C-alpha cells in the first residue's frame, strides 16, 4: 500500500486532529502520489450502499472497476419508464428555462460559502486554521447525522469518510493543477455529482463536490498538460458533456403524485447538472486550445460539434441552449469559423421554425468574429475572401428565410434583423453584386416582398464584383 493510500485510510480511523496532521503531511508529499493512490480515493467517493438486489449479477462488490461505464452517468436515471417533460421540449419552455439556470447556480454557490474557505490560490496550500475549520465542519455534519439516525449508521460513516477523502483530493488538486491526473479526478467527481444517490444521501456532500469542481478544477491556476493528456480522451469527455448539456428533464410517469417540493428539487438538480456539463465543456476546450493541435488533428472535435448542431436543429429532444453554443463560439472562434459552412447548410432546412430562427444568432456570432476592425488592409482583404467563399451558402440561407418567413411577429423581426446585418457586412466588402447574382431573381423577388426597403436599399448599393 502506498504512503498516500495508507494516509487517507488512517484519516478515517483516527480523531480529527490526526486528520489535520495527515492533510498537512500529504500537502508536502502529494507530488509523489500514484495513479493507484488516486483511484483508491476516487473509488471511495463513487462508492454507495445499494441493496444487493440492485446490483447486477457478477458485478464487483463496490462496482468501482467499471472503467468503461459512462463517466458522467449519462444514463443515470433509474431503470423505470420515463417521459420527457413537454415544457422542456416545447418552444415556450425553452425560453423560460433560459433565465432560470443562473439562479440555481448562484443558490448553490451561496450555500457553498458556508463551507470552510480553504480554496485560496497561494503556493502554501491550506493553513492550520483552515484545516481546523474543516475538521470542525466535518465533525458537525457527523454529529447531525448521528442524532438524526439515532446512532452511527453505515451511511453516515460513509458520508463522513467521503468528506474526509474529498479534503485530501482537494490538497492534491491545489498542489498539482497541471498534472494529467486532474482529468481522472475531474471525471470521477463529475460522475459522483451526477449520481442521484449523492443528492439523496447528503446535500452537503453534493455541495462539497460542486465546490471542488468549480474552485480547484475549472477555476484553477493551471490546466492539465503534457503528452499523457490524450486528444482522444478529451474528445470523449467533450462529446459526453455536450450530450449531457442537451438532455431534457425527464419525469417518471409517477411524477404526478410527487410533492411540489420534490418536483422543485428534481428541476433544481437537473439545472445544476446542465451547468456542470457547460462548465466542463468550457474547461475541456481550454485544454484542447492550449495544445495547439493542427486542423486535421481537430477533425474529431469538429465532427462532435456538427453532430450536436444537427441534433439541435432536427430534434426537439435536444435541449442544448443556444446561448451556451454562442458562448463556445465567443471563447473559441476557431470552432465557429470551421463550422460556419455546415451551419449555413443545415440552418435553412431546420424543421422547427423556433430552432431555425434561434440558429441565426449562432451564424451571426460566427460572422461577427470574422469581421475585422480598424484599417488594416491585409486583414480586411482576408475577411473579404472569407465572406466571398461563403456567399453562395449565405444567399441560399437568405432565400430560405424569405420564402419561409415566420408568422409570429417577434420571429419575423429576428429574421429581418439578421438579413439586415448580413446585407451590411456584404456591402462593407463591396460584394453586393456577387451576392445578388448568387441569390437569383426568384429569391430576390421573395426578399423584396418580405423585406421591403431593407432589401431595396441593399440592391442600390451594388458595385462591381472584385
């Protein structure tokens, strides 16, 4: 047994001051931690006390050696009949959901402020006072659990043990933010957070995992680096997080008999998981971006995004937020630049009018990142070339929008706003004549009918195509 592994086992069996000393000791020697030591601790975090009848035949007692299982528990709902909540997949439901997620995250972060603030970024790690506050916090939780259960139950002991192990993992993350092992810690903590049992047995445990993910991983002073951080692993994490971010809230058919409090808790938990998936995506893309991969090496990343964009436009069961996708394009413009042609192709043919209009924001976000500012002639020429290469597909999208103008007034206004911006960009690069040629007389007549003066003023700005 390694020194690190022996230490965290001792942490469970000794008094609280001993846990303090061990944490201080581990902060000194954590650079020597092995993958085996990390895995042993992470198995504790993922361990639950399921009744034997819920385990699959032939599975290991603690079910921890399932490296091939879905790391985020994408299929974590119980094996019961479920139905997708209509409000989550309907168009109005999506609008409402857009405003609620931040409130839930703020609420959990506020709750997290009650935890000991041992997340400072100084090189010295946690100080003695922070360690003693942590021990006092854990002791209080254990005392409350003991009083509620009438004694020391196996569940309460396991929760206390998990919280102690989380403290040791926090030391490792604080001292080794750039180690490849951080990815392994992240994936296991994320899976533990998504696991329904975590929320059921201890709210404090869920908050503790959330706080570590946010402060010690997503907002750490460094990111995992080195050749051991494989692109294939990052692609797998990216794909699973995007799928998780697009999952609608599923309600069991028996949900009608649940109390409002329980239904509210289900909704809150779903929003927290979506927030985790979004933060994870930003973090994974940051790691990928830092590696400076070639465009050919990034083909897998682009294919993942193409698949998710196609699901967003073709299936109402995909509840990925357009604002989330826009934020990805803002932070990593190279992704949007590569996806522009694909997005222009599928946007006009989207089955849902709501999704088609919503996707226009994504197209515009990408176009904005391609427009140069200032008077640098070389950059201006480069941007003009990019626009010229996409004129055919841009004109086709405008045609689709003009011939399928939405009936709802607010959506018609969004379409007109989008077309107006495209016309301005095209005019600024002296490409009006080329654009009109690509548009054709039939589409031009539709634009004149639906867009009126907006289109007529654009036509008058035509100049020779260079």
